[in-house]
């Protein structure tokens, strides 16, 4: 009898492009999220807020298997900071990331953050590619 080991995947979703900063962790069937006010102060401490969120779930950056980050359109400061943080996490921990835009998922009704990993696969969003969409 072959016993398959259950893979423990922790997927991190970051969205700092919209009205609120949103972090979400998807761990198998569990979904955890937190939001913060979209403000200059929070953008400056974005990595601290993210680290606090991970710690609250007993996770570290090395425990994350994939990251999905909103590339816009939206707030210049939020997009710039979130993409910089994701790129740094990728460089240090070799975690693949996907930069999505809600515009990538045309005609998807009832779009939820927890659907983003599947939608990125479906719409063939490329990994490790940054191409931000800022609002002017």
C-alpha cells in the first residue's frame, strides 16, 4: 500500500492596491485574512504588518509556498511597496510569486481572494513577473 504524504501548502495573498490592505493565508482548507486601513503610515510598515499576521498564525516567510500580489490598478504607494516586499521575500526565500490584476479575470462573477490561485492557473498568469498598473 502506498501512503501519500499530505503536502502542507501555505499560500499568501497580498493586496495593497485597493481601499484596504488585505493579507490572506490559504492553508489547505483553512483561510485566514486580515485587513488594515489603506494609509501612508501602513504602507511604510507593510512588512511589519505582514510579519505580525504570519506570526499570529505561527508561520514564517519560509513556511509560505507561493505568493500572489495585486499589481493594480490602484494606489501607487501600495502597489510599489507590496511588489518590493514580495520581490525581497522571493530573493531571500526562493518563493515563487504571481502578480495578478482583477482585470486579468474578465467575466468572473463573485470573485473572491481565495479563488485567485486557481484563477491565475486558469488564465495563465506568469510567475515571477512584475508589471504594475498604477492609477495616475
